[in-house]
C-alpha cells in the first residue's frame, strides 16, 4: 500500500479546515439538520471504507491520510511558519468479516449513487465528509469511538445472508 496509517498534526489541520468549511454555512444559516446530510453521507462511506482492512476501499482510506498529512503540513508551514509533522496516536477499525464487507461495499456504493444525483454543492459536501471521516478515522479517538462499526456491519451482513438463504423463514 502507498498510504499511511499515522496522522500528523498537519493532517489533522487539513481535516479540521475541511470540517470548518462544511459546518460554517450550516452554522451561520438556519441550522437545518438536512443541510448536514450530504456531509454525513460522505462520513458514513468513509467509516465503512476505514473498516476495510485492504482492497480498494482500504487503500483509498490510507491514501487520504497521506494526502491530508502533506496538504496540512504545507498549509501550516505557509500560514504560520511552523512544522506540524508530529504524529498523533493512530487507531483503526478492526474485525470486519466477509459478511460485513458486503454491507460496507453496499453502503459505499449507495453513497456513490447519491453523489451522482447530488447538486454541485452537495457533491462537494459529500466529498468533504468522506475526506474528514477518512482522515479522522486514522486517530485513536475517532476510531475508538466507532469501534462498534465493524460488529454492526458483520451482524447486518450475517442477517442479510441468512435472509437470502431462507434461514428462519421456512
């Protein structure tokens, strides 16, 4: 893989800048929760991708960290004249099984369909949510807070497979 599993302070800065850019219009507007839906869709897709240990989704998750680290470190150096290469405590979502992978890929696919139908502004919000989610899920705090996600994906996948196989229906 050509990505990272460690987020630096610069990467955190990049994620916080994108988060602020997405939350600012909502905060200064009428604070309608519906305005946060596109960002939430992107964040959800990123969380599902972060649960994938490898493959295309896992690669995209780790690559996002690399991009964030580089962009944030350059932004900090230019804006403040300081270096932000210090690493944060890393974390990851673990425990995704084959049935959970079905659900994770399905959720990412559904979000990509929503992206295709979204307006230009909502597309940017979906991408922003995916970027922020993927980057923040490299930290121990956010990954720890969402440590339940692989179990939920696995259980949902198992129920889906059992339903398709007719377990408990016949």
